[in-house]
C-alpha cells in the first residue's frame, strides 16, 4: 500500500513536469508500466472469477441482460460513469483522468453462441435458449467471456490510476458481435447510438482470443486488413412438389440445390484471381423436404462469403447470384438470393498500429508478430474502424504444447481457452490505453 502510493506520487510529479512537452519521458512510462503491471497482477484472481461466472451463464446476442447488469454494477463500483441500454444491452463507461488529454476507447463483446458445451469444465454452461425457433444449448464458445473479464480487469487497473491519466478512457461493452438473424445489433448500432461520441473517441482498441492456435499470451496482428469482410447469403430454391416415385411430375429443388452448392465452389476456385487476395464461399446450411418419398416444393440454403478487397467482394457477390439463378433456371426451377449486410474488412490504421506496436510487444508472452497473416474470420469491430483509427489484435489462448492440428478452436463445443492468457489480455488493454493517453 505504502509503496504503491510512493510510486503514484512520483508518477504524478513526473507527469506534471512532462505535460505540455508532448510524449512522456521513458522513465515516466516505465514507472507507469510498473504500476500498471502490479495492479494487473492484483486484479487477476478476480478476473478469473468473473470469467468463470460469465462462462457459466452465457446469453445470446441482443439478450445479454444479466451479463450487462453485472458489468454495469462492477463498473459503477469502480467509479465509472456508466451509460446502459446502448444498442439494447450495450454499455459505454467513462473514466475521466485527472489531467486533460485525448479519449481512448477499449471494446469487448458480450454475446454467446448457440452451441452445447462439451468441455467438461466444472464451470461449463448448462444454459439453454431459443435460436431460430429451436431449443439450443448456449456457450461462450468464441471466448467473449475472456474479452469481458479482461476488459473489466483493465477497467479496475485504469481506475486505480485515474488521477494520473492524461485523458479519458471509454469502455465499450457491445452486444451481438456474432450477429442475430433478422435483427440489427452489435457494433454498427453502438456506433449509430453514439458510442464513439460525447466525448469523441480518438482511437479504439480491441482483441480476440484464439482464432489462431498460438500458445497462451501470444499477440499477433498486422497493419491494414486483419480480418475479412463477411457477407451472408440466403438462397431459396423453388421447384414443384410431387411424389418421390415420379420426379418427372415435378421439379426437384433438392437436386438443383445440390448443383448450386457445387457450382458456387467454382466461383473462388475457377473464376477469381487468387494471387491478388484470398476469398472464400461456404454454404453452411441446407434444409428441405419432410419425407423420404416426397420431392419438396423448396430448399433453403445459407452461406458466407469472405473477402479482403472491396472490388473483389462486389465481383464475387455478383457471380454467386448469377451462378445460383442460372443453375436453377437450367432445371426449370428458380433461385432467389438475398444478401444480408455483412461486416466490412477489419482495418488496422497503419500509423496507429506502428505507434502501438511497442506497447503490445512489451506485454506479449510467447509469440509476438506485428505482421501476422490476415484471417478469413470477420468482426464487427470493423464498424468502429470505419469511424476512428482502430487497432485489433489476436491473443493466443492455446495451452502450452497443444497440437495446432487438433486443438479445438473458437466456435467448437470443446473450445477451452487457457486462463494463463488472462493476465496478458489485462496488461495489453490497460497498456494500450495508458500509452495512447501518455502520447507514446
Ligand atoms: Zn465468434
Ligand atoms: Zn468472437
């Protein structure tokens, strides 16, 4: 206690001397970092508890009611100004530092997935819910429980340094990152409802656990496009229902849908110049029919398209539509294609990325790569990056020695991130905020 106060006083004094002189002197930052790391260590047991509590009670997108209430209560107790009900269940929390300066935002997502957990962990989720009209198990299978608990840990670290912070910290806890069929939500609505305004955010940071099978504590990212644009398509193939024993009396949408699935695979493999940028077209669902001896009226399909380049994205969307419609028409059927507004490319501002690279390097454990490969997953963090300079990075959560070939990744019912990464996440988020505000 006493030694912490001594460090705090020293930091305050040096910060005062340095203010107005632009970037902080290295010794000042060293002192701030030492204090930050100590605070992160002391909050860690609570971060683990929060993570397990949140993990045991997952909620689907736009339904994060208990989760949001819990976070809001914690943030208020830490002295944050808390605005709730943003984009339904989202939270914007503000901590004004003791000195004037810029505004830095840190973001976490709160939603879980319709996945029945198979980790066997003592705090595994036993929750159920409704998704697309079906009873499903619920699980934090994407690691958003990690994101929330690490940001709450960083919130506590930063609250302890409030008097010495030259600027304002804004925490953004958003719902529905995974998207909710037929409902608006997530980052796009947070932005519409002013999450980046009042006060105006100068830079925003976020992270995702996993995605790559790197060991716990690893940090990887890249400037420019880190994660793909993700577009969802739905196709309804309409034929004509008849007896399965007399298919010539109708038009079989199951056979047409099968041809469309195969035809769509040639868009990327045969029609796109893959030397310029990668792309993916995947059909993820296909539903139709009610009985073995009935040719049904229609088949419904849905899928995802991932691209890293705006022009290629437009081109692929047009080719997907053309392929589906023309294959259907060749059989006398129809295919109606609907495109949902997808997530843009997750874009790391090159100048901000370069500036903050030392901050992330300082806290990384295991692999550190500021020039990692892009990934074909997508993220609605991209909507913040369309408005303000943004930096998004990946935090490794694979247990040491895990086999990358068999490790259960995000969205698997066996996804079990290693809690050894929690401390790195807390330090990374708090350091990005402190270093950015300190003009580093
Ligand atoms: Zn996910
Ligand atoms: Zn996720």
